[in-house]
């Protein structure tokens, strides 16, 4: 229970009179007993109360623990005078170095126990609350001051301690932490710290397995779409059979119920000559590994991860020369195999489909034909992550992109651009113009979601770098056909590309190595990009669906904003958050938890801000944002 401090503590100092000297014993002839004298004499003593104001009188408390922002030197001295015993700072080392006094030395001078448990919200692990639990057990029922810069991290860490020590359930502990001063905008970081699945998936990614699989894929010599399909050692046929087997081995230890067991399949399409890059009839074969969702309410929601299996040399139609395709795109296929191994061991609410496509270098044929099949079948595809060229973070010279991966996303949906009806197109463009929503397609929201997960998991070594265009100049990728058919899809791609290694015959000229060799792939970087994929997939598959029919009510001129939406169908949906950003911002900057409702009013003008709404479940998994239309009701 949160309590306020009682009345200011009062220390009463009594001024005592000086000691009187005892009288000397007098000689007495008759040995008469001397009258006893008092040892102390207090003459008209006055007791003067000295009032010491408690600087934390208004702070939130839990028993004898008080939560605070950064205390001053005087406040710590007063805390000690009032009987304080322990000071716990949750600020980082760099933050403490910026103080104008040495807090640890001051506490030692005052006889206070001092402890520093540095907390970076995005990098929270089980270690920090465990350290707090241990510390509090060593100082039971003692007055303790816990602080950070504002008090938010201190309260949040205390909430995690309550969960870890089994004093409260997760929901109760985080509600308690909010009341103690945890900032609502920091709540996702503390909920994330309690989620075991994303942390486990991130930690399970193995760089050694990834690079080994890159080397195996390059060993097939060429994986050109038109290359040999009969050989067991060379060409696209041998490569796709190996990927099929690698998927099967990756999911063999899944330990799932039979009805949710992962399965591997070929997806074959006959393609006729196109007069361009398909000179003769060819069989385009994709290799799929499907990990079914284990929640009946969500299992039909599909999340695709793509990488293309085929490779090419300098000539687009050269199916004979070596084309190892290590980075473009054995790196992506290796990521798919590793994701199969990692995610098949977890229980995910929605279904993940990992697809190694073929025919990408010949015109995106494998992705295009499969995407059309999905539309024809009425499949519910909620997001597509295309991993293409994700293994080499270095560029020419000193360029180093080892901490980032580009996330390309379209702002205007290709489904809109491809509208055949001129009137429909005109109406859609008019709406975009009037609302300023040209940067709020479903694919753009997916990219922002990836960015949110990257921030949420500060421990990830490779962070997303949002690029607001569909792809690079003069290049394309397998996400494009999904975009064209109205599905949210983005591309993961390294920040800097070494063009001497892409679409090049393997050779050395003028001392320069050409060709896409496995030696150019960085296992650590590839693992970092794979970890980001894993974290995104765990969160997005376990989150509720994004709210549908989201709309801003524009029936009247007001200086606030009312939003309405239809509830997410999943039974574990716990509530909704309204997000907003400046019209010039690239990503959501603020949000407010509005509870388990389908209407909310925000005290900000709809004319001045861009809004969205997202759902969250009882574990804290959050959906991608749903961008609202304007409506009268």
C-alpha cells in the first residue's frame, strides 16, 4: 500500500545544566552522617524543539521505502538525520558521473549503506531485479531511499522485484509500480522484461550455425534459377533439396503437440518463357517451413519471412558460371533456417511461414506466384519480412554499418497505385492529400513496429534504420509482389552494399576481388539481423490483432480528438493505446493507455497531430498501429 510520509520528524534537543561538583565530606567529631546532595541540578531548563523538514514527505512510499528523483546532497544528509539507512541508485554510471557531488562517498561519510543497480529500461534483464531482491533481503524493515533521475526506473525496478520475489503477480506489481512513480510511457519496457519468449529467442540465435549454412549454400556452385536440377551437388535443384532437409532438421526438436507441428513443403510453379530473363519453360520452386500458431483464435493470421534461394553471376542468363550468392542471398536463407530452429521451440499464437523463394533474380517469380495464390485462397497475411542481402555490414573504404539494418517500406500502397478505376484512384488520392496520410500505409506501420521492437529490446546488437521508400534505386525484392497485392511488406537490407560483390563473376582484377563469396559475410552481423527478426516475430505473432475500422470523428470543429475503433477479436486483449506524433515526425512519439474501450478522447487537436491506435494483451504484447480514417461517427 502506498503511504505518504507522516508529519515532519521532530528532533528535540534538551539543554542540560552543568554538572554540580559533589560536596567534600566534612570532618565531624561526633561522626554525624552528612546529608546527601543531588549529583545534577537542572535550573529552569528550557527544551527547544529543532524541526527538520523531511524532503521526501510528499514522495510515494511502500512501507519504509521511499521513491525519488535524483536527491541533492542536502536531501541525502537530511535523510540520514531522520534515521535513513540505505540509499539505492538505479542511475547509470554516466549519469552518476554528471552529478556535482560523489553520492557514494557522501553516503559512506554519513554511515549509510549505498548501492548502485544501474538500469537502462530497454536493456533490463532478470539480473537487475534479482540484485534488488538480494539487497532488500539484507536490510529488512529499514528506511530506504530508492532513486533514479525521475523516480520512474526506481519504481519500475521495484515492481519487477515484487514479481521475481513472488510478492505480487505481474499485473499487480506493475500497477503498483505505476502508482509509485513508474512512467506509463516506460511500461512496455518493464512488461518486456517479464516476457521469457522473446528473450529466449534472441539468445538462441547461433552465429556459428548461420555462417556454416552460408558456406553450405555457396558450395552448390551456382543456384541460378535456370541451373541444373538433377545433380546432387551443383545447381538450384540440389540447393532447394538441401534447404528442405535443413528446415526439417531445424524443426525436428520442436516438442509441440501434433496438430501444431511445423512442416516443410515445396511450392512449385511452371513459368513459360517471358522474352526477358526466362528464355525457356522452367519450374520455379519455393521451399516453405510453416510453424502453425497455437492459439485457435490467431492461428489463421499469417506472418511471412522471405529470402531468395537463387543466385546469379554477371550475366542475368548465365546459369553455368559459379555464382556463390553468399550475401545475396544465402545470408537471408541461412536466417530462415535459424529462425525455423529457434521459433519452432516456442509457442506462438499466430502462424509463421518461412519461405526460401526461387526466381527472384529473374523477375521475382517465386514470390509473385505464391503471393497471388495467397490472394486467391483468401489467406490472412498480416505482415511480410523480406531478408535480402543481410550479411555484410561494411562498405567501400571505412564505411561501417554493423549496428544497423535498413528497413525499406512503401508510403503509398501499390494496391492504391494499381487501382484501375480512375474515380476510385482520385478519391483515394484526395483522402491522402486532405489527411496528410501519405506516410501511413500498412507497410509503413509494419516498419514502425519493427523500429518499436528494436527500441524495446535495447540488448539487440543490430537496430532498425527506417528508410521511407519501397526499395533501393535500380533494385527490387520479393516484398514487392506482396505490396502490389495489398499486403504489408518490408525489406531488411544491410546499410552499405559492396557492389563488387553483387551480381559479379568470381574473379580478381587489378588486385580487387569480385564475386559474392562466403568470406565477405560477417557471422556476428548476420546473427544480429536474425535476432531482430526473431524478436519482431515473437511480439507480432503473440500480440492481438490491430484494431479495425479505426477512425477519427470529424463531425464537429473541436480542439480535441475523438477516436473510435472495433475491438480486436482475441480473448486475451486487455486494452488499447492511442498513439500520436507531430505531423513532421517519422515515428510515433507518445501514447496513452485508454483501457479496454473502443472510444477515447485525447486533449490534443486532430488538426495538429497524427494519431493511431493499437491493442495490447494481458502479457504486454502490442499490435502494430492502426491508422484511422476520418468519419462522421
